[in-house]
């Protein structure tokens, strides 16, 4: 395909400005031709900064989807609208990159997977941490079998005090949850991908609302409003997989701890182990001696906020996604994989609500 792919942006807020549009603007194979936001000024500003000549703006995404010349849609809206916008875009003949998490609920995620299969269009989810240099290196280590069978892992998404106070992050109705669905989703995706294990059998979860009620709290982005803090401030999950492997997922925006790390994992295998905390380290045994090997790679950073963030991984994510469309390849982040992440997150919330372990049906 020699022509430029025509890309539309639905949702021109922080994640679009901090991640999607800057990356797309650097890609020589695309042009951004349409921008939609319920706040018209945001769409106009995005079009002025990133749009191709004659780029159109909309406040109703359904009007945008009527344009048959558009090839690709990037969905950058709150979690509660991911599913129906994605499905409508797929059914209108567009390929879709949807920002993480896949959907607010597992049922919505399953509908997205079905729509992609039904339409034959490509769908991927914005788990950009897979494209960090440390993640890429560790994935090659896992795939080579250097760690053996990975049977225990920890997925880390812990902030001490970094509660996002803008947008709809604190709105449970819009987002479906707090740190678990926001940053825990990245850590879990990374861990499952490294293990190449997508068959959970049971999940036990704990969700905490302990610090969100504090007034004038110390916070990286200033005090939050306790009356608007309707999501959890931390959440943990214990996940058992069909092959017996176990994963512990830990997530927080606010937690009294100094052991902080985000979008990282620790892996323990039969032949060796690895962790991404403070840099990438591989450990194992050789010639009857234990060893630790530190890999000289720069890791990625905190999830995007207020239009800033690391660029290398999102540029690679974007380039790989566009290449998958142009050359008819499978996306690196498959929708079926993202669905398992959403199913596990939902199970953690359900387990915490009911006080019971959630069991998955084995197929």
C-alpha cells in the first residue's frame, strides 16, 4: 500500500496529546485527517496542531465514522466509552487502536473481540509498556527459554502518592475503577505477555478505600477532592493459572510504602529469574554458583499525564501498529490477550466486593 493511511482521533484530551498524536505525527505512512471531541475547542486545537490540510473536526464520533476515506481510528476516550466507539468504528470499516484498558467490563471487551473477528478489521489495545527497551529485552529472554517455566510472578504498579486529579480518573462510573484498572492493567499485561500465559482459573482480590477520604493530602499533583474520590486508592490480586502458575498483582495511587514501582514485573522460573525493579536484572545458577546479571538498558517511566511522558516506546508502538496494517500482520497486542487482562481485573473487583474467590470456566 503506497498511499498514506488516513487516521482519525476520537477523544482529544490528555492521552491523545501526550501519546497518540505526537507518535502519529512522526510516522511517514499516516496523516491525521479527522478529530473528534465532545469539547469542540479540543478537537479544533488538535486539528490545528496535528491535522493534515483540510482536516475535519467533529463533536459526534458517529458523524466522523461516516467518512469512508478514513482507514484507522484511535479511541482515546474514558473507559466507559471504549467498547461502543470501537465496535462502531470496526463495523464502519476502520482498523482500531483503543487506549488501555480494553474496556470497563469483560462483557464489553468480549463484544469488541467479536466485532473485530466479524468485520475482519484489526484491533489492538494501547499497552505501550511492551515496547520499552527493558520489556523487549526481557521478552526475548523469556521466549528463548532462559528462565525455564515461569511459575511465579509479581506485577508491580505501586505509587506512594500520585493520584491523578484531573479529567475523570476519580470517577468510578466513567472509569470502572482506580489504580487497578488504570496502572495495574499495564503491569498485568506485561506479566502475562512475558509468561505467555492467558488461562486464569481463579482470582482472589482485595480493594481498599483507605486514603481517598483524606483532606489536603500530600500528592504529586496536589490534594485530591475526597468528595470526588469514588474509586479505590489501592487494590491487590492473587491469580492462579491453569498450569499452576501464580501471579500477585499489586496496584496503588496512594499507599504508605517506599517500595514503589510501576508497569514492572518480577518473574521466577525453573531455570532462572528476572526483575525490572531499579533496572533489569537476570538471576540464575551456573557452575554451582548463583549469579545476578544487570542489563544496561534504560527502562520506561510513569504512565502518561498532562501531555508528557517517554517517547521511544510510544513511537515504536505506533510504528509497529501502522506496519501491521500496511503489511497485514497480526498486532503485537492482540485483542484476545487484552481481554484476559480485563477479565482478571474485573474478577479482582468482584472478589473484593463479594469476599469470595472468582473461578473461571476452563475450556
